[in-house]
C-alpha cells in the first residue's frame, strides 16, 4: 500500500486503475453514447474515437501500512501485575494476531486484536494513551487488511474488516481518539472503493459523500483531494459531468497548495524521490496530473474540446517536468495529447 497515490500505477482495487471499461478492475469508464448538438465543436473522427474511449482515472484508496508503536502490556504495568489475568489475556491475544496476519487470516487477526483492545480499555481506561495507541493501530490494520482483501477478491472479509474500522471510529465509542476523524474519513473512502468495485454505485456515492463532509468540516483530513477525485469519477459514471468538474477543480486547488508547501519545505532543491517528503511530492504531483487528465475527460463529455485539450497539455507538462520523461503518467499524458491535438 502507498500513501495517497502509487508512483507506479497500481492495477488493483485500492489504487490507480488503468484498465479499460468493462473489465472487473476497470478504472476507465465506458463513455455515454455521443449525441449530436447544434453548435457543438467539430471533432475529427480519429480524435473523437480517442475521446469516446477515454475515461477518468480512479485513484481509489489512500490507505498505507503504518508502523504505529504500541507498548507491550508488561511495559505499562508494574511487575507485581505481570500475572494478572487481564494482563496475560492481552499479551496472549496480541501475540496470536501476528501469526494470523502472516498467514493472511486477517479476520482472525482482527478478532484477536479486538479482544486485546477491549481488555486494554477495561484495564487501562478509555483515556489512557496506551489504549488509544492500540486502538489507532487496530483501525489502521483493519483498513489495510480490508483493502488487501478487496484486491484479492475476498469481498466478505473486506467488508467485515472495513465495518470493524467504521465501528471503532464512531464518536460515541471513543471520543478521545486523536486520529479518529482522519481515520473515519479514510474508512469511508475505502468503503466507497469496496462498493464501487461491487457495482453498487449509490452506496459508493453515499460513502464518498460521508468522507467529503468529514474532510470539509475538520482540518486534519489526510487525503481530501483524493476523495474529491474519486467522487468526481462516480459522478461521471452517472453522467453528472458538471458536478464532476466542480470536484476536480476543488482537488486541483488543494493539490496546488500542497505541492507548493512541499516544494517550500524542500527548499526548491533536488527532490529525493525515496525520502518521505520526496514521496509525498511525487504522490501529490501524480494526483495533480490525474486531476487535469480527468478534467479533460469531463470537458470532452460536455463538447468543450479546446478547454479539454488545454487540460491534457497542462497534465503532460507537469508530468514531464516534475515526474520525468519515463514516468508511466508522463507517457500516458503525452500519448493522449498527441492523439487529441
């Protein structure tokens, strides 16, 4: 898993999806039938074929594997409590989760961690930092495992894991959870990915809207631009192209601000793609390229060809300048630009 957008396109359910419409993993949407309108711009037949075959790119999940430090229960309690029944049970459940995860038995691993979390809460209290760190680790794990199950077509397990994460991020359950809001938005985005893949568009839209509401209300959201772009793809599937453009524009504004901030932090010098900030920069730029490409798709659906071509040109220039000439997205943008100019 990667944070925000894979540097190399990921053809799984959770991330960048470049397959053609009609396939189970399709991230490029089948176009609506062309309509003749008076006054619409004339498009050469070869270019019209390119436009009709194109579809917006689906970014999917931003969930990543995170190493969240969680203290062993015996590092927290005094020595005279090492053989306390609850302490031993917490230790046992947490120890059992590891082998289940290694065997990709994610539901069993999650159930072990859930038992440990419930015992930590009773034993330490719901405001104790070592209960809250354990809870954060559990929610992140359920999201990561849920997307991994979705990528491997284990749909029942995927939904169960994501629903566990949803339950554990409800305000009524753990009001003192620092990253609760951000992880709840991420969980909603992952549920959106799940329902989109299952072909349940209305449910996918509902969860995307829930994620957007959280991200617009709270400032600690982790990937609001991705949510806007995913939501725009869903709107496009319903032929709501004007609304899709509005959300793409919101994503572009967020991404430009983010890219400028990261560039400022890097001091405008050489960007090491392997460093943490370097990865963030490439992910941000990649999402910006996708946003301009998707804008072209939506404008083309509305017969606004010239404005659309400008977006493809912008996408190609950004990709070549900031991702490099050999990057997958650069090659795709230049190919598209050559076909439509």
